[in-house]
C-alpha cells in the first residue's frame, strides 16, 4: 500500500538513535523500494503481543460498559483541551500522509520523537525516513484501513496538541469502495508520559470483514530499526529497515464505544553509559560485538552482531 507524503517540515530533529539488526532474522515480507531501501517485516507467526512480551508496553482493553472508555475519549469540541487543527490536505484526499511536529518529546519504544506522520488510512507513521510503504512497520494504528476522506465533506482528519497529549481523530471517514456501509470515527492519543490510547466511537462494520486486498488492515503498534549496509559491488550504501517488534490487538474488541490503553514500560535506553546499563535490572543479554566494537543492549531488541556480507 503506497502513500504519498505531504508537508515535509524542517522541525527540531528527533532523538531516535540508530538501531542494528539481529542475527538470524526471519526475512519475510520484504519490500524493495527506490533509493536503496529494503523493508523486512516480521512474519505472522513471530508477532509479539504485548500481553506475552511485556517488554515495551502493558495494555488493557475497555468496552462500552466501562467507565474508562469515556475517560479515555478526548472531546475535541471541548476548548479546554486546547486548539484543534483540521488538516486540510488529509481531510480532502485519499492515500495521503502529512508530517506534523509535536510540541513535546514523545517516547515511542523508549526513543524520543518530535515529529510524526499522519495518514488518511487511520494510522500514524513513526519513522524518521519516509517512504511509500508506510503501512509496513513503524506505526501507531488505531485502525489502519483504506479510508478515503475525500469522499465526503463531512469526513475530517484533525489533531490537537496541548503540550501534554497529541490527539489525532479520524472523524466520519468512510472505506474506499464501501462508502455506503457507514462512517468511522476514532482517535489515537500520544501522551507525554509515553502512554498511547486508542478510542472508538463509531465502527459500523466488524474489522474482520474489512477487505485488505487494496490496503493493509491492522490495529496496534510496530517499530523497526534502520541499517546502512555497504555493498561490495557498489560504493553506495544500501538501507534496510528491520521490524523487530509488533503488537496486533484483538480486533474483535474494536466496537462502538471501546478503547485500548497502552502503558509504556521502562527500558534500558534510559541509561547513558555502559556501566549503568550492565548493572541495571532492566537489561538482559548485553554482549560485546568485536565487529563493531561496542556493547549491544539486549532488552530493547534481540542483540547479536550482524555478520558482514
């Protein structure tokens, strides 16, 4: 599923640090893009669910009868929350994405980001390097699907940033080619603390019946790391993006008036020296790589030295 990214912004750079691949990675679902970029994503049978992994986030789901569902919904019509901005391009186009700067450093998988990319297809791209396969990895997706805001003037993609929370709301958006089946309204909220919430108001169809033929359908979180590889046949470095962790939530729980809350867990990235990292109870599996002459941190990803090819 290819996206065109609008609104390139020259904002404060993010604090995301480079990441390295792990040996023995199952290279599947590989997509080779222009500019020497290859994307390797996890196969379905390697999907890491939050409740099983417990390394990066803990989570809970809430239904229509839970009070927490109403508490997590951010009413963008309430001016007390701050100024709401309607994104004119995203509200009137299909398969588009736009970069937006945050007013605070948001910790995603332990890495601090200051810029994100909002897509019409119900997700936020969290990667630094933009490309046309934004649906592959590095996303926060309350409901990734083939939404087309350009179908109706009532469809709106809007966001709010008050310094403590950044909220994106897809309001009354409809599925491309299935517009008559109803309008969807849902939102994702990124909190200063690292907490992420998904809230759903109107879900006219079960997620399981949404077709993925023309657009991937996902709900959850994903992150990856970028590696620059030097090819012996060429002086140009090849870039490869490795998905190292993914959370697929139970889509049967996405209904009218439902919600998910992800709480960020501490990681070893909070340490700024090898001594602190190695002595921390947050760290496991740290090893020394003779090839790159550096310590590899085990708790943020499965760390083994990459064999030079």
